C-alpha cells in the first residue's frame, strides 16, 4: 500500500457479519474481487447498472488505497431461471424460444449491450470477464467433487442438500425475524431451500445449450457458476464478493453453501460480502416487462449524459435505497455541469504535488470519507469544495482534482460542457440549424430588431433548445421527458 493513503484504514460493511470491518487482504498488497454480472437475456436496466457503478467505485477505491486489484465480473449466459428460488425456465432458453433466435446470438447481443453501458458509465474494465459457458467442464468437476457428501439426484437433476453444511442461509438471516427469505418449495426436494447443481434436460425436450454430465444431459445451475468461476480466477478464499441486495437472499447463500462443501470447511469463499441497495422507480418503468423500461440508452434518448446517472448513484451511499426520478437525474446533470465548469480552468495545467494546507486537508478528508465504507456523498462535497477553490496554484488544484476523480470516475478533467450536451431523440432540429438560427438572431440583435430576435429565440425554445445569452457555450438541449 502506498504511504499517501495508508494512514486511514479502509473499513467496509460485511453483509455476512452485518458489521464494519477493516479490510485485511488475503494476499498482502492485493485485492481480489468478484462481482455477480448480468444474465444476458435482455438489456440491463439502470437498477442493474447501479450494482456495477458500486463495484467500480469499490475497485477504484482499492486501487487508490494502493492495492493491486484483480476484479472479475461474470456473464451469465446459461442456467439462470426465471425464478431465483430454483423454479421456472432458463431465462436465455425462454428468450430464444420466444424470439425464434439462436441463444448464442441473443447472449452475444445483450452482452455487447451491457458492455456498451459499462463504457458509457465510465466503469473500468475488470481483469476478467468470465463467461459462464466457458466454464461448464469445470462446473461438472466441481459438482462431482461435492456430489457424494452434499447432493442427491431427482428426475430433474442433481440437487444440493442445504442441511449438509453448517448454518445455511446465515448471510440472508434465514430463520430469524431479520431474514427476508423468499424460497418456495419445489416438488421432490428434501428441503424447500435445496437447489439445483445440475438441471437435466426433460425427456422429449432439446435445449440449445446443453452438455453431457454424470447426471444426464443438461445445464448447470446458476449458483454453481459463480462458485466455480470465482475459485478458478481468484482462488479460495478471495477478498470481496459483491452483488445487489437481492442476491443476499438466495443466490449468495447458495454460493456460500457450495463453497463450504467444496472446501470441506465453514469458509464462505470470500472474506467480505458486500451488497448495494435497490434503485427504486415509482413510475413502474424499471421492470423489463414494461416495454420502454429504464435503461441507460433511454436516459441518453431523453437528453441526459450517462455520467449524470453515475453521479446520481454516487450521491447516495451504496447501502441506501436510491429513488430514481427525472427531476433527480436533471439535478445530477446540473451538478455535473457545474463541476466540469469549475475544473475547466485547470485542465491544461501541469499537475504538481499539493503543498497548500487547504488542499492537503481536503485530500485527507476525502481519503477518510472513502475509507469509511465508500462514503461517496461526503466525497462528492469535498470534490466540489476543491473545484471551487480560488487563488490557488493551478497545478496543485489539478492534481488534487485528478486524485479525487480517479476514485469517483466522473472524468472531470477530460470532458467539457459541450460533451455533456446530449441531443434528445425527440428533438426536431439539428445542431447546424441551431447555429444558423443563432447567427440570424445575432444579426437581428445587432440591427436592434428585438422583435425578430425574440421570435427566433422562441422558435429555438419550442424546438427544445435553451438559448444562453452571455454564456460561451451559447445554447444547450432541454432534456425531454414525456
């Protein structure tokens, strides 16, 4: 760990113990992180993407604190059922049947769409994208290793006996008032919480994705995939496992049970389990079944830069519920614009080490905030305070802003205001027309024809353009929300 950020220990909330814990890496100087990735049967909605903004912020913080980061995000292209409680159809198989398409083509299309959202939100590339179907042979080997002691066969495949491991479900607090279990019984299982390790293709049916196994031709269970890929790429134990809070109730307890069985111990696989809370949408458009559901591209279509959504996520602590609204997103975009404007004067300055006491104190407070379980709301205010500083060396200010922004990921020193000007899909005018109209308006004002000037301004406003007299940018799009 570097001396600069070693003075404040990094504390993270462990969902397994429900407490703040000082981060102590399994391997000195390293941080190994696994994040549950998307099931690529449809586009991710912005609630899904909050999990990756959080995981990226965690990874950036670990790098900032001086750790060598190895981050793995998986792509689930097989095995995830329509009901997380081990019932229903495989999501990819169902999508392929409904659309009469190749399941491989569907998986590739939505994987690339997800990667486009990752890029748009300035989420750093992980060390590995682990594709589930690449690891099926390893999944079969893993299942074979635990089958005799921990599993049993049904007509539908191989199932894990959750009573065969110690304290099953402790992550979700199953069996307590605090627990939020939503596990439903499935016919033939010994216990309601038991789950599929391998699902056999039913007689008379053919899957597009299926493999031979000791338990019949079929496909792996969703929970098995993450255990296998995290061990293969990070080793057991690794440092941190992340995911949405919904994974805390079924998916991650099942991963832990498998990890216990495979390691012949009570170890969960990861030292710390971290979960971001939900993004709540009162309009009801978050669901993928609602047609025009909320995804990153829809925000862009409405005229919002995707980094405004990243900032919106950072404004709330990752463990707090975050309510989405268009007004809230608009306020985040305004806040981002102000930050970009404040940083602009030092963009071209040569960075130099901070010696100004005000900057040194701000950087220390920033480190303390991020070390306090990723307190991004406080960190953002400190970034704004640094950006607003006057009468300070430009090189020192630029270096300080860069140090903060590398953690928050807002690209303050590489984007400008015009980059944040996003044309709404519903706009009826293009930029050349806007510039031509503004030129005519300038001529009208010079000729003191203020009636004509006002008429041209009103035409632009009606076309969704804000005219900004006296502002070097000149104009901006109005975000469009119906």
